C-alpha cells in the first residue's frame, strides 16, 4: 500500500471529512475563525471535507501570538459558551485555555496503551508553573484511574524517596529526567526491591537508542509520544519500532512549508494540526515541527517522529528557547555588549550556557548575576552564565552543539 492510499484509508476510517464539516458548521461564527475564513475567501458552508479545509492558510504560532495581542486574551478563538478551567502561558507569550472536558488534551490514550490504570501510582515530572505540560499529563493519567504524584522538576532526592515509599509504578516526563531519577535513586542507596517503576511515557525531547537502552534496563516499558502544548497528544509509539501512531480526536497533516499544501508521500514537511473542538477551534495550526509519513508493519499511516524545526526556536530541556524572546530580555540589560546561548548535552542531559561580553567599564560579577536573574525570570531557564571576551563561533543568538546518538 502507498502512503497516499494509507492516508485516504486513515481519513475514511476516522470519518474525518464529516468531523471537519461538523467542526466548521459549529465554529464558523467564532470571531477568530470567521475572520480567517473570510480572509481566505472560504465560505464555511463550502467546507465538506479535509481537502476543502486545506485551502485555509496555516496559522503559525507567531500568527496566533499576534492574534492574541490584537484581540486579547485568546485571539477571538474562544466560543462564547466555552467553559475555561485553567489558563496557561507559554513562551511568546501565548495564552492557552484548558476547557471543560475529561482528558482535554487526550494524553490518556498513550497512558492506556501502556496499561496504566487504577492500580498505579504515577509520578508526573512535568512542570506545573504557567506552562500546561504538568496539568495536561495529570489529566491524562487521572483519566486512567491512576493516582498522581505531582512532582514537577527538581527535588530529586525527595522524588526518588517517594518512588520507593509509594511504590510508584508509572512515570511521565522527559526521558533525560527519568535517567536522572534512576541515577539519584541508586546514589541514595535506596533498596532495589523498592523500585517498582515499570512503565514510562516520555516526550518533549529526542530519545536516542543509547538513552532508550539505559532506561529500559530499569523500566521495561518506555513509550515515546509526541504532542504540543497548544494541541495536546498527536501520536505515540506502539512498541513495534515503526514510527508513531496518530492519536484519536485530532486531524494531523504534514504540509509543504510555505504553501501549506498537504503532503501525501514520504516528503518531509511541517506538522499541521486541527483540534476538533468548536469551543476553541484551533484550525490548521502550524506546530513548527518537521515530520513525514511512513507505513507501519500493518500498513497503517504513521508519523516518522519529529525530524527538526521549521523556525529558529530550539527545544531545550523540554521547553522552547526563542530568539525573539532572548532579544527582548537581553536588550534590557545595558551592561551586556553582546551575548550568545550555547546548548550542549552531557550524560543525556541538556546544558545551557549564556556567554556574555560585558560592556566596557561594567562590573563583570554584577553583569553575570543580573543576566542569570533575567534569564531565569524572563526566559524561565536556568543557565550557566559566563563572561567571555569572544563568543563561541557560529551564526545567530543560539548555537546548538548537541549530538543525538
């Protein structure tokens, strides 16, 4: 079977044409979507299929940030009767609503695939501060009936002891953070029989074979998943080593960069997502992630994983670092003549170093302290700040030196 045929079978199986028709019929009056359709010259009544919807230009994250700035707080995309439970802030800033719904972001699908249920206590090692990751994973875990330890990131001594004391059996977080917890558990000399963690859902950074091997030596079932803060779960592994199976409840397309035309072969393109919810119609949203289609052993349509980024933002420690945000923060520090962020990786952990050239006559120690504080508060990253006479060679404000092997 060709990818083109598999794509057609996938859309037919999920009745996506009808789902798209229903979405636009119910959400066309939402001001933000109505404006987009009007600008594209699309009559909502004419949208009867995924192909019809694909005439709508892709909405990039920068576009969405601009729409929110002009029509705060959600760019006119929130339906009048929407029931907002929480509001999150991601880099941009981009404000993301969580609406009333069981497992709003659909992450429960991957946890159920792993066999997580009411018999489990799961440790959730995504952050709960401003960004949605912690809450979205907790919602997914709770939908399975599991009890959740809201650990976040940090306090690894306490987290390791909790894993032993509570018989924690499931994990949600970065793959690198799971490796750090395993190491800390051993360093503390906790009894090996107290390690009951057998299942892990990991996401938000690559999982090279060397790291997967280290994890599965202690956690037999490790499942890589893919999603975004704006759109929730998009795809996940199913254990056969062949790409990522698409999530239910969402339309995922791979599109040509620049034109937004859907791709129906192995060609690489941008992942474009339509969330099938009329109360917050995020339609044809460009994630900025690069991927491509492949066929699974059973002939099913799958994503090849995240192959890179279309823009200049870089994901570090599971969060995006944006050049525009760097410029906004650093431009307010008059004692810095020039700067550069250098991303590295040591023992499966991301590192972030901010190199600064102090302005003539400034106090170097004071510059380092101020930059450290501004980066932590303005970018939400903890970075090693070093004063240098010359910046690391390379173009742009971000240099990524990581090697994924």
